[in-house]
C-alpha cells in the first residue's frame, strides 16, 4: 500500500489572479477552506500518512495553514529556492520520501482516483511510471493521451478539440530510485523531459479512472468547485 505522496503546491496561480489574489493556487478558498484542505482529506482517506509539500510562491501561507490544521499526517516542506519547473520540483521533493514508491499529485487538481487500484495496476504492469487518466468528451483545454491494449502510453497529443479521449489527470505513481536514475538536471519540465522521452522507451503506463475530476486553474472551474464541494 502506498503511504507517501508529493503535492506540487508551488504554483503562481496566474490565471486565477482575477478571483484569487496574493495566494498560491492550492490556498484558493473553497467554501471557507483552502483547496489544499480537500486534497489532503482525500489523501488521508486513501491511506496516505506522509505528505511532502513542494512549495514555492508564498510558501509561508501554506506552512502556516498546515501547522494550524491539526492533520493526521506527517508533513514535510520542500521549498524551492527558485522556480525549478514541474520536474525539478518533484526531484527536489522526492529526496524527502522515506521509502521508494510514491504518489505525486498537482496541488490545483482534484482527481478522485483509488490509489490502491492505481498501485495494483502499477505492480501488475511492472511499470516505472503510471499516470491516472480521466476519460473526457468535447474538450480542447487539455492534451490527450493514447494507450495500447496493455495500458502502455503510446503518445501524448497536443491540445486541440477532441470529441472524446483520455487526459492526464495529474496523479502519478513512480519511485525515488527510478527518477533519480534518469540523470535529470536540477531545473526541468516533467512533461517534456520525463513523460515524453519515457513513452518512447515504453516505460509509461496509464490507469483509466472515470471518477470526479476538476482542475481549478481557470476562474470558470474555480467557480464550479465551489458548487461541487458543498456536498
């Protein structure tokens, strides 16, 4: 069972500035709680006991809230000295993981994936890196992901209108040993320098989960999550 998770919570929240000023995206208020509250509650229910928060922009706000939240979690803060990109943030945080396998989630996305089922799939496929994928229809905001019959990712397609397809839901399962073996620089894009090259090496698998998903990166979806999370 996976018990450790990295939450990428250093985003600037540029597209949300019109509705949420001077806060990192994960601290955007949703019905009197920061979005991070709901994400951590989800992780607790999924059996996670240790969370490494990868922080950057206004990290002190996140740390202050966490220290007062009285959460049944061990929290570790991995603050970036400078913006490291999505990949650099993961690599910086993964050094704080105590075991080997870990989950990585985006701090501005909520995807209600069963982490136990994701882990089982990851083990069955002997995958080095597994993505949780969300089926969607009538979309153009996201790129799409193609799989073969075994669940191996064969291609990442650019953003364009898609009648139906699978999107990267921003939940990953990988290992410290695997990422540290790739010889990556300190600052890099996880998508461009890990996901896409490793697809060519047939090392990335996709786990499809048709469960609740929302990305609060734009004002319309930020408004939607206010309604969704009332229940």
